C-alpha cells in the first residue's frame, strides 16, 4: 500500500498546491488535503487530519508553515507513524509523489531535500 500524503495548511493553499501537482502528474489517489479555516480549532483540525487517514497505519503530512496552527495540530497528535515536514511547496510535493518507496521516513527525507533544493536564487543559478 502506498503512503498517504496529507497537505495541511492555512486557507486554500493546500488545495492549490495539490491541484497544481495533479495538473502536472495527473490524479493522485493517495493525496489528501486538510485546510484550516479561521473558525477551526487546532483540535478540530487534528481530528480531520486523522479522519483523512482512514485505515492507513502511517502517513506523511506536509504542512505549510513551521509552528503554524496546522503544523502544531498535527504535531500534537503524536501518532507514531505520522511523519510531519513543514515548508510545503510544489517541488517538494512533486518529488514525494514521484518517489516509489513505501517507507514513510524515507519519504519525509525526500520532502525535506526537495523543499530545500526547490528554492533557487536565479541570480546565483548556473543555468
């Protein structure tokens, strides 16, 4: 079974990043989205994230902002096989979706590396 990927963040950002990834790669059945509205409590948000996982025993959550409410709500779940990486961006998501491993810890590493490598200063770029 492939590892579910949950995009967690403020407003419509998670949906937008997910839609962009699917525009490039096509439909992604393991991709889930959880958006925080101004009226949500962190507890409600955490419950919704867990609800998206269904029977999955592990998942990778890509949150938009380190220390933000979506990040903190997922971190508070303390789920043993829930990997959480902040700094959600399109290069990060694309690399995770294209990676073939079912190891959630390895996927978290892919997300961290792709997130960092996806930020390029054009004035310093060699291409």
